[in-house]
C-alpha cells in the first residue's frame, strides 16, 4: 500500500481505539491496549506472543503486554459490548446471519482454565485443549466474530481448588455449549443488535431448547441436525392423560415420529433442485437441495411446524446433510439453502482470527486473561474486516492485507 493509504489506516485505527479508550482508565493502560492491538494486527509478527508483539511495538520486555491481560483493571465484557456496537454500525443489517460454533485451543499441562482432554475440531480428535464457543456475524458488508465464552467442563466447574487457582468467577457454573450460545444470543437480543437469522452445526441444532429459544424470540434459523432427529410429516393428534399433573400424550392410533433421514429417503426425484450456494475453492458450490414442511418432535410430542431441509452431494448421492429451519411456509428453497451454506463464515472468521490476529496465540492461564486476549483479538479482526470491506468497495473486489 502507498504511504497515503498507511496514513489513512493510522487515522482510522486511532478513531477505532478511541471507542474503547475510556475502559482502560489511565493513559498508560490505554496506550498499552493500543500497542497490543497494533501487535495483533502487524503482519511482521509471526507469532502473536508477548515477546514478539513487544518487539514489534517498541517495548523492551513483554511485561506491559502481560500486565494488560493479568493485572490492569478493565472489563472485557464491556469491551465486547462496545465492539458489538461498532459491528452494528459497520456491518449491521436487519437480515444478518448470526452463526454459532466452537473452536479448540490446543494446550499442554492441566492448569490453563478449562483445559482437559476433549474433542476439538481443530485437531479432529480428542486432545488436551480449551474450547471456546463463538458467535459470528455475517451481512452483505462482511463477516466478523461477535462474541465469545470459554467452555468450562464439568470437571472444572465442580473443582473448587482449580476454579480458585484459575480465577473462575463464583457465578460461573457448568453450561453446555448450546446453553452458552443461547446466553450470548439473549445478550445480543437485549442489546438490539440487527439480525434476522441464526445458523449452526449439529451441536446446536440437535438442542431442542435452543431451537425453541430462537423461535420464541421471533428469529429465523437454519440449524444442522443429525439424521436421527425425529419429525412428523403431518401434525398428530394429542389427548389428555386423564391426570391433571401429567402432560398430554399422542392420541391412540397416531404414528410415531420418523427420523429425518427416513423422511428424506421417501422424497421423489422431483423434490430435488440443483442450486449454487456461493463460491468455494474449486469454483461454484453446487448441491442438490430439497425441503418439506414438517412438525418437530419435542419430548415425543408435536412441536412447531418447521422446514426439513436436506442437502445432497452432486457426486455422491449418499452424502446428505439435514437441517431444521424455522422460517415462514412461503420461504423459497433457494433462500433456505443460501442461509444453510452461509454457516461456514464462522469457520472462515475463526481461521482469519487465528491466522491474522493471534486469536489462538496467547500465553495465559486465568479466566479473565483468556477473555481479555480473545476480546482484543476479536477487536483487531473487526477493525481489519472493516478496512477490507472499505478497500474492497474502493478497488472493485481486491482484498487488501494489513500493512507492516
């Protein structure tokens, strides 16, 4: 980039940092926060750890960087809220998609908060790792990470000594990943962030309370579900049990719910449409898509009427993915397919965060320090995404990189 572009970016960065400056109190931690962000954004820093970032921004030792994460008084959740305000202003759209996902951070030892042997998609197997649950935001203006919470396994949540050593707040209890995602969504809704849809993989789609939570707030969703998820193709009748304290039951003679894979297997050839759902590494992503209105099974009783959406590989018809979608009956198949395909922006955002703003390159063990580093990395990524969005608009689709 030319010198005038660098100056323009510098001015924009100063304005961006000013949004958060009051959170850091005195001038010294405010300046250190700016240095930390510059270090995360610098292409010349190969690994975004304390020593390398300190060298890049002119600090003789990494202590000031570590002090910002461990001892300086500032609220990472307040910074997260201001970041969400910036995202709403910069990327906001009333039909934006919020995507739920988790990612692993491979670790050695047993002292880093939340670490244990657990499955992580980062490694594709069970490894010693921390897991964070994230929300990503996708609109026509770009995509960016929106919120984060560390998953605290039950083994940690119920161990008072480990909790104290890692500074886990008293109010933090064990929550499943869907429960963490639901709490973050509730926070977004309370703050009025513009959005229209929610997407996520099977971890979240298989959780009926989360699906109901989203629908009850009036938002649409397209959530992946397992092939065993059960639905009815027509709403069955229910009848009282005759005992007031017991819930209703299926009426006599009503059929049981079917697995979604069994429903899709009965679709005739004419149910499928071949649709392009965006660009992949090998060109347009083409799949066969089909959809049918069904009634979801909730504790073996009929629940909401939703869409059953299925995606089939063009080259291998036995390769299928299934979704439940809460959307009006008149929603076009192409819109459902497009929203389902957009789920992968969260993977792209996490990859960009890890590859470009040091999301996974932290050296901290405590609860508050983890959330502080992750929040700063998300801030850096949001700034970078905003600049890229602006530059893309100016240069006809070119994707700029952060300058040294």
